[in-house]
C-alpha cells in the first residue's frame, strides 16, 4: 500500500533538520543526515536500487525509464533543511480537519494565531485538512512538503508500470536555506537534462524567475579606548554599524517592498567597540538593479564613515545566485510541459516569480535548466506555517503527469 503524502509529510517534519549559516561543514548540521538516511531506506523499499546518500549529505535515486524511446532525463529536487530563522526542534504538527473557515489558533502558544486576514489563501481551503504546528516551532513544509510529494509520486510511478515515463532522477539537497544547497552537486554525474525543484507556494503555481542575490559584508574597525578617557577619541564600531543601518532607505526594505521590487536587508550585526561585522542580503530581479542597490549601500557607508575619521572599513560583495529566467528562456519546453501537467492535475496554472531563490537558481547556471513547482506551503520560516493535505495531493498528481508528458512529447 502506497503511503499517502500526508503520512510521509508528518513523518518527515518531526525530524529536526535546521541548517546553520555559521557552520563551515557540508552539510552544515549533521542532523540533516537523519532525514537523509530515512529517505534512502524508503527509496530502497520501493525498489530504487541505486538510492544512496553521498558524502555531502545529498540523497540520490533513479527511477528507470519504462519506454523504448529516448526521453530527456528529468530530475525532481527538494531540500531537506529548514530555515535558521525559527526553531525546528520538537515539531508537534496538528491537523485541522474539514477546515470551516476563520482564524486558526495554535495550541502551544496562545499568542500564535493563523489569521485569515494575513492568509487570504485560506479562503480557498474550506473543507480541506490544514496541517500546522502547535505554534512553538516552524512546520518545515519548506521543503519537507516537496520531499513528501516527490517521494509519493516516485512510489506511484514505480507501482504503476503502465504509466509511461523516461528516466527520472531524484535529488534531495542539504543547506538550501543558507544558500549552499547545490554547492557540491556534480551535475554531470547527476545525468539529468532538465529539472524541477518542488519548493514553491500556492497550488497551481510555477515559477521560472527568481531574484538575483548577493551578500554584502561590511567590516568596521573603530577606535577603542577606555570609556573613562574616551572624550573626542573613541569611535565605537558597533555604533558606526548601527548608523549605517539607521540610514538605510525605508522604501528599500523587505517589509516595504513587494512584486518585482528588490530590497537591501541587514541580517546580522556582531562585534565590539573595536571591530564590528555588518551583514546584508541584497536582492533584485535585474542585474542592473542589484548593482545599483549595492552602490547605494557603498555610498551610504562612505558617507557614515566621514563622521569617523579614525576608523576604517572593508566592503565585500559575495555572489549568491542569479535569476534563473536567463537560462529557462532558452528552454521553453521546461515551462510549457509543467503548465500542461498542472492543467491535467485539475488546476489553472499560474506563472510567477519568486521573491527569493531556490536550488534551481544555481542549478540552472550550472548547466541544468530548472523551474520551480508549487509544494503548497504558506507562511514559511515562521510558527504560522501551514499547508493543506489536498494541495500536497495536487502536487503529487502534477509530478506524475509531468513525467508522463515528457515521455509523450519526444
């Protein structure tokens, strides 16, 4: 008997797989391998004989082709880690069966309520089964929903040899949430022609565009001296960093932007009077917009530093990922086939852009054109995260239909 997608999902979310941006290892946390080992066991149990976890914590498996013609090799990919933004330890999921509408209070913390006004997508979930946490942790639908959906679709395909499909590669990655998801992926060894990450949000959505993204680190060296003798001498590095943050344009923050607006977002400030490190992420859909935001931040830093003539700074830009649309526009069949799969799964496809990135952003520029399919989750990276069983089932059907379409359209 095939496990339902909800059964798999509930099994996966209780495994803590939070990644750590301060770690230098790959994966960044050993606990991600706990989920990886379980996935390998389950893949072997459905007779995917090559299922294994490699030295980087990635899980690989192959569903062999069952047609006698050459079909492009497709990869389905999701990530095992959950975000560092909120704890993923001791996840206690609850199921609100036959959701009747209205707000959803979370039993573990009376302050945490999933409110309809903040989640308009709930209006389309009446009668569905909603899965949430108890309000004390994130849920991990980002992206354990995608994993559960791919795993369930894989079992459907293996158990139903009458469903035609080409060779399908499965890839479950580590550390996507900290920007290192595919750092160690060997695309040539993977052997896929095209791919789909299952890491999106609302059912029926497919995305072929992401932000382009950089990280900016500003290291400030102040002038340290005993505070009792600091008059006209001390230049406190922490205060300098705070002054830079204070001068950021309010209209260029994540909380004031939407749609195709980019942003500049401070993510960390650490240090002491003598030295401080200020970290940012910079996002824009266009390369020109990304460069302009970084130049604004550089000019702002120079301006602040004029008030601190005894101090110095270093400004470092690190590329994170680029807009995958640049690559996907050269391979329209990736998107077209997914649109048709969504239609066959009973939905109206919606084309969108991701205000963020996925493993697909990097994979596309590594030679594996990769679009992003919906997984069905909402309110990611927070204790208010939720997903419906029915939307996960739609994702499973979409994956199965997509495998069939690639085999048909040779």
